[in-house]
């Protein structure tokens, strides 16, 4: 066997190793993408879980919607929960930007976001907390949820149908 034959065998082995490495990387990327999408879907459900099945928080929301006076502790709890919910929305927005969540999935949660910032209390909390969020997310909230030209959320319409005084006119 000549030196040239050994070189050819080495090139063949290197080519096979390169193809194997590329196949391995493709599988890893596919697995990572799948995990990211699973995580994104989990985040979508986390937003709903933050408000569902929490009687204390739901009672505070209803009292706030009725413009009832809240104690300082209750107001703090509302701000903490609002901040947590807005962080979850920001996470969904970031995942939509990365392609892990489709625009349609994001738009479904945008409707919930529109409702979350409908009430004047939420608007005041957002005004105070918004500097702590990503500038791109702030733009989405302000242009697609807070803007007077933003469509009303389906939840807003449902709450208004139940009791108009629960919902600000804005």
C-alpha cells in the first residue's frame, strides 16, 4: 500500500466522520428544538395557572374590578401577581420571537394580555413596572394591548356582559 493509498483511506475516514458528526448535530438540534417548543407550551399554560384555582387572588381581582378598597397587603399581593403574570407574558413573547411559539399561539395569549391591562389599576401598575421589562415587549404591550386602537379582548367583552361596572370604559 502506498502513501497515496493511505492518504485516500484517511480522507474517506474523515469524510465519514464528518457526515456522522453532522447527523449527530442535526439530531441534537431537532431534540433541542422539540424541548424548546415543549417548554414554550408549558409557559403558555403557566399564564393560565397563575390566575386559575387561586381563590384569594381571584377575590382580589373581583374586588379591584369593583373599585373596592384594598389593604396595603392586598395591593402588594396584586402588584406581585401582576408582575409575575406580565413576566410570563414576556416569556411567551420572547419564545414567539425565537420561533418556539407561533404567532397564532401568541395572539391567543395577547387577547388575555389585553384583558389583563384593561383595568385602570393594571394600567397604573404597568406604568410603574414597565421599565423592568424588555423594550420590545414594552412596545408590544403599549401598541397591541394598551393602545386605544387595540381591539377589545374577548375576556373584556365577557366580563362586561356579566357586570359592566367590572370593566373600565377605556
